[in-house]
């Protein structure tokens, strides 16, 4: 019989890995802190022009336009091709980019952007307010997985001149200013998209932006090449001549490329912790944890609430109690994560409600609840079988699926892990809905209205819009709360609404928050910048350069 032997083996496996990885994590985190404290940016540093930056992109993007696909690989590349209306500093305050300034009316029903003049698209056409208006009306409010909610209260867009955009709102919307960078609300060139099939427009894969680098070539399976924009509005920038994003599926090859100096930049925790610890000690490399402040990322398990045993709320709670989220954080993610008790991460302290969680790790309770739901163990010890699909972004996500498989086996649920590429994964979960359990991560961003509510809003179910409501959850009460927070200007009332939201979704449990992620970047020690923005992971390299040693 597999259940008892498996349970003992899994427990021993967990104990050994936890001891090993926690020791490594402690050393690695101390190393990260030492590296960061020992290498402050010197004010006297002078940017040096020239050079090619080779970066890792993994997995390979499906498309290169973040206005239509908010997956991390797309955003990483796209942020160099497109500028945002604003950028965000490390305290998440908006700073000028394509918009030089902005203001909100006293009643909160008008939001005005004053655009930078003289900006050109990469094909030489002028960037104007017409591009912003067209994109908002035809992309953000209709296609974009987050912005359909973020801009829901925009009733009209006015463009009194080429450099002014006025959003007229049916109700105040405080979240808009937190989501108008190059990833949150990417502006597309109207002259290349108007009147076309937007989702199948060829410029999605050969994008024309306003950013510091111009798209040149995408050799599928190998690399994406960008070159310096000679007409960039921020004069003298970018300093780099080229950026090459290499597709490197193998984790060992990524580590080797960084160690040899063949690759100088890799984001989103690109190597295993044991390699990060070693690489961070090399004189030619450093580990950077800044640049992720805008994300507030959380990893979660979607239950397909429209399918099989998972329709039963008792089953969902039972599975939640079978999973030790501390072990997921410390064993699977090597301590570069913390257990999540809510879909609103603790990094969003004003909104997070630690008391809302309803399930703690308790195998006996899980067993009892599954029995109560009528799913008794069979002769082989199993109650039922489920498929689990994980986002194909690397070994960490696969290991998460393997851990959950073993955890659920202890309570008699047999899990089959399926592996596929990103396009197949998103279609399976968000289009065909042919899954039982799925593992993915979302960025909560600086306001849960932007990054959290999309996982629960019923309007996106089954529309094949990636990174929205994958569980199939439908709740009129939650939909009403989501609508209210979009137009509620009072911060106290918004917090109260979000606390109600957390209690409801953690009771209904269409998704199980697993861990809050802590990403890091590995980069060449001589890759310099005078500032790192809070949204740097999806931002551009316009301020980066290579320090070249002086010749004696």
C-alpha cells in the first residue's frame, strides 16, 4: 500500500530538505545583505556610453506587447521598447515619463495628464494624446486583464490638444495613478492598430514603441535583439548600444552563463539559491533585491470550482489544510518566500488582514473533512484523482507542484502533474478551463484593486484572458465589493471593503494563497545605474551602463 510508506518518505524528505535549505537560505540572505551594504552607488560615477547588455529571458515570451499580455517575460522585454506615462520610485511614488505632470480635480471626477512634447514612435510618427485615448478605449477597458477593472470608472476620454488627456470618471478612482507605467498601462501606437484585429496584429511581435530601445529581431527559441533608439526623448540616453535577451531554459546553463560573464543580467530569481549563494560571492557578480517594490508578488493554487470534487467547498478547505505553507516557503522556495495567509500580501500593510485566514496545516482535520464530504478512501488508499498544472516559469514552480502532489497524497488524493509551455498553460486554464488545480503567481502591485481582484472578478471567467480569474469563481457579493472599491475615494472605507473581501474569498476559497515571493536579480558587478526604480523589473535599461576600468 502506497499511503503509509509515502507519508513516511515524504515526511523524511521534507525534514532533510528543510534542514539543508534553511541553512543555505540563512547564509545566502546574509550574503545578499553584505553585498548590498558593501557596494553603494557612488555619486561621482559618470555614465560611460557603449556596449551590449546580454540578459536572460525565461521562459520565452508569447508576445512582446505588455498591453495585451501581462506575463512577466513579456513585461521584462516590453519595458525597454515602450515607455510608461509614469515610472515609480522605490517608495512607489509616480515620477514623470511620457507624462510630465498630472492632477486630479477637487471632486475626484477628472484626472488630467500633461504629455511630454516631441516624443516619437520608433517609426518616426509623433506620440500624442490620441494614442492614449485610443489605447484606453480599445485595449485597457476591453482586453487588458487588470485594466478592465482599474479603468472601469472612466466614462469618457477628452483630448483638447495633442499633449493633454483628460479622463472623466463616473466615480473617483484612486488606483489609476498606481497603474500607468509601461507595464500597468502600456500605450500602443494608434496609427498601427486602429481598424485591425488587435490581438492578432503583427506589431504585437515586432513592436513599435517610444522607449529607449528599438526592436530589431526575434529569433524564436534563441534571442530577442534590441538596439539603441537614436531619437530618444531623454537626450544622451540610453547609454547602452544593444540589449540581447537570450532564451535559456536550463537553470544550470543560466548559472554558467552568468559565472562566465556571457550574461550580465537576469531577473526574477533566475538561478537556484545554492547557485545564487555561490555566484554572489564572485567578484564579477552581485545580487540585487531592489526593483521589485511595485510587484508585491504572491503564489497561489487555483481550484477549478466548476469541476468534480472541487465544487464542494469542504473539499477545497480540506486540501488547504493538507498543505504546509511554511514548508512551501522554506523547503521549496529556500526561504525566499513567506507563508501567505491572504490574497492581499502583507507588503500591502494597509489592506492586509492577517485574521481573515480560515485554514491552518492540519492533516487530521483534512482527512476528517474529506470523509465528511463523502469522499472515502478506496482499497488503494485513494479518494479521487486530480490534475495539477503549474506556470512553466522554472524549476521553483515545478517543485511546488511536486510538493503539493506529495502533501495531498497523505490525505488520499492522487495528483498527476502536467507540464506544458506558457501558451498551452494559459489556454488550458483561462480558455478551455481543462484543469483541476493550477499554480501561478500574480503581482498584487501597490493597490489590491490592480493586482488582486482580477483573480476573483467573475466577468473574466472563461474568456481566455491570461492572469485573471482562473478558478471560475462567481460571487455577486464579491463582484459588488470590487465595483465599490473602484469608485470609493475614502481610504478608510476602501480598507474596510478589502477586509470584507478577504473574509469572503478565504471562506469560499476558490484560490489558496501559498506564499509571498521574494525575488532577486543576478547581474554583473560592473553594470551600473545611478538609480533603481521600484518597477525596475518591468522598466528599462535607459540609465544603465558598463563601467570600463581605466587604462594605466
